[in-house]
C-alpha cells in the first residue's frame, strides 16, 4: 500500500500554513482520514491508500477567517491519481488568499 503526506505553505506570508483542517477521501468519495496541519504546515496520514483517484480538501476559509484575512477560496480540493505500485505520495499546496498552486513533492 501507498502512504501519503501533504505540506501547506502560506505563500503570501512566506511561512508554513499551520492549523488548516485537511480531509482525505479515496475512490468513490470514501472518507479515509482527517487531520490538521502541524506547526510546520505538514500532515502525514497514518492510513494506507490504494490506487485510484483521491482528494485532499483543505478548509482554507475558516483558516483565513481565524487570521482575519479575506480569501477567494473557502476550500481547496486537490484531486490526484494514485498508482498503488508507488511507495509514497507527497502532495504540496502553496496557498495565498487569491491564488494557489500544487505539486507532487518527494
């Protein structure tokens, strides 16, 4: 089985995005796990994941609101395809109030 981690960075402030709630769903929208980014903006999910389309949903609206910052995105949903023969996936989010980007890290 494959493992998964994520990292959220606040690109506007140049620091980790700590305290964002993140939900992981698997194929057929199966709920797999929930977590909150740590002080370094990271989550390592403790559940093995199989192949297929998975989603990470970041609750960005409440996170920006708690910091009294406006945002265009109440949530960010990252969909990605998992090849079960791969050992690990790291899906990163670079987040700003008016834009975001993502990439597969190592």
